[in-house]
């Protein structure tokens, strides 16, 4: 199975958002900050605390969401902008995955991937918890997508 693709900046940034939101530490942090903000709002409403803890919780929540939604994805995109401007061809074979562009190629055996997950625009193939590669679904026929899902499930597995 072979697929040629380029990246779309808006979709890449959205895919990076999915990556950050899927992280377990981010999920825990979101829950903790939301609980703190809700408790602070209730205590402020019942006049048990001054407005500062409520405002602090609100500020932390806004900053956290801004960092995961805007700052981190845009920073990662800017650091890797050269990569996202290339045209790639990826081949999924029995012995692994081969990625090519005009500068060269790289081959990964299936065992080098730790897990994968699917977002609306990408297949995220993970080497470790922080190292991954995104394969765009743009211009990918439905039959190819279904075959790829089956191959990824059989060879890598989800987390």
C-alpha cells in the first residue's frame, strides 16, 4: 500500500492539538484545573473565599487552554516547518513502513512503533510517547483507509 501526500498547515496544527490532548498528563492537568476552578467558583459564590483564588483558577484555565490549543501546536509547526513543506510518499509493507521524499528515504520496522491513533485528518504513528509521525488522510481513498486501519491494528495496535 502506497500513498503520496503533502501537509496542510491548518490540518497539521489541528492534528498537533489532538496529540497534546491525548497525552495522559494533559488529561489529568485539565481535570485538576477544572476541579480547582469549579470549587473556587462555588466557594466564591457562597462568599467563603475572596475573588483572588477564583480569578487565579480562571486565569490558569485560560492559559492552559491557550497553551495546548495555540502556543504548543504553532511552536512545533514552526520548528518543523521545513518538514511540513515537503511532498512525501509512504509505503506500508509487510516488513514495515518506508517514507520517501526528494531528499531520501527512511524505513521503520513495525516493531519500532509503540502505538497509533486516528484523528479526523491523520493517522498518528508513535515511536515513543513524544515522538510520532502524522500520515494525512487527504486524498486517501476509503478502501485504502480501511486497509491501513487493519494493517496498523494488526502490526502496531492502539494504546
